[in-house]
C-alpha cells in the first residue's frame, strides 16, 4: 500500500495542493488500509540513468513518491561524492543521519566517508519498496516510445518507462537519441520572482532550481539532473517531477508546481535556502511555506540568506506582500495605521483576512503557544510578534495559505 503522498493528496484536494505531508498523516493507518491505491504499471514508471548523488536521490524520491522506479547504474555501484551542498535538507540530510549512525562524518558532506556512504546507500535502496537497482549496465540508445521512453542497454535488453531522468554527465556522452540539457541553479534574489517556483535550494550556496529548468516542453517526460556538480538537491527534485508525470499519466509540461513543491517539502527538502533554519526546527514547514511566496522575506548578507526568526516583524515589510496575495488584506491595512505588529494585531489581521472569529483565533493561539508552536515564553498579546511567530500564525490560520496561491512560470501571482 502506498504511503500518503502527493498522489493521494491530489486525489482528495482539487484546488489546494502541497499543504499536507506524509509525516502529517502517520496516524491514519486504518484509513490507509481502506484506500485502494492503483499499482503503477510495469515496466517502471520512472527510469533513472546515472551513478552518482543525483541518480540515487532521483530514484529514491520517485520510489518514495509511490512510483515503481529503476536506477540504471553505469557501474558496479553508486559513486557518491562530497557535493557542494551548503544546505543539508531532504534526502541528503536523511542520508547523513544514517551515515552518522555508522560513522560520524567529519565536516558534513565534505567529510563523508565514501565507503560507508556506499554501504548505507545500498542497504537503504535494497530495503526501499518500489525501487530497483540495475548495476553495471550502460545505456546505449534512448528513443521515444509512445508517451514514454525506451532505453537500449549494453546487455542487449530494452527498458521502457513513462518518465526518464538523466542524472549522469560523462556516462551519457556517447548515448544517442536525445538532446541533453544541464539545469542551472539560479541565484536566490527577490528581484526575480522565479524564486517562488523553487523545487530545491542550497545546492550551490545561496541558490535554487526553478521547476521549469529541469525539463523542456519539446522533450516530454524527460527530466534532467545531469549537472557537473552532481547535486542531491537536483536529483531529489527531478525524482519528484518524474514521479508526478508517471503516476498521473501526464506530460512533464503539465507539471503542477504546488503539488510537486508540497511533495518535496513532505520529505523535508528546503525550497528557500535559509542558513539559520534547520530541517529539525519545529516551525520549519511554516517558515518555508510562508517565505516561499515572499510574504516574509529573508535577509541577504555575506552570500547567505537568513530568516532571522527572533527579529521583530514590521508593518512595513509585510504590508505590500500581504496586499499582493489577499484582497482583504488591502482593507485591513487601510483600516490600521502603521505601528508595532503586536500578537494581538497579527491575530486581528489573520482572523479578518482568513474569515475567522478574532476571539476564537486568539483562544486557539493561546492554547497552541507552547505545546504546538514551541514558542518561547508565555502568550502575551501585547508583545511585538517575531518573524517566527508571524509566519506560524499566517500558516495556521490564513485560508488559503500563502503557499497555496498559484503563480505562473515566472513566479507572478495568479488570482
């Protein structure tokens, strides 16, 4: 039975996407047993070609997203190398955690013991449902086969898949039948609204990968994760994109940005490269989902993007972003003069914009302050809200959530 992932979420929600995660639904085992999840058609829905970090991450993510997936290794085993990831999140963080239980890496990714990493990867892959590894078999030719792809291999066989992920560089130089694209990470800046289309951040310092950089509309269901840096982040993003197309029998040009972003967040992949918000932060999801649309923007300094969770939120920094996303926010800000954004004022705003009772909202915030939100101190409506507190209250009480509001390919808000 498949885990509760974006495929099941999408079947239940029509307009709202990405706000529920697999982790959020662990307690629904009895309900899971009742659901009939269609088994992926064979051959595999997703085929990944490559040996390194990106290939492993793509295959693992596609399998965890509930799609039958195969990784075609061009060698005897994965060749995992220390990457340039400045931010450890998602599958990379999970891998480092597993490696750390065997041998603690000295210096994170850069200090990774390749032999230990290889052994951990093999054990993890072998125990992962829906993931198969074909070792020491090269791809010879790639060609279109109906809606999907056909790959002729060095052992004379042919593999077919609904979606194909190319996650190698040198290994694919002599392969015929496709036009290669090498996705480029984009510097994270608020001067370019494409940051809202991020499907992975922190692969190369303060950068991100826009969804639409990983495929071309003219080469449907072909996803690229073949950069020289061999990024875990890029591979995980590519795996989710390919899995979405394969599961729903869609073209990659029909990719749903919000569903794919929601799925990646379910596996704790950072989409905004905050250097000061780790994935074990109790408010990680709320901060990511409130910051990705640009409601609460990070602070850039010294090549790093920081959220600064304990800094006070200001009226001026949220006024325009809130008005850009919510019509009712325009009325609220017109009725409230500039001044300190106290907890009471934040509750007033989210209740008004989210069509909720101010008194009931205040009661719920006070009730959740310590045990649910894990905020410091006791509830005090008169104190000025921090950026962390503001992000969490927006995430919890606004409908729709800022994250769920659609944007176009360039990150511009769609109303």
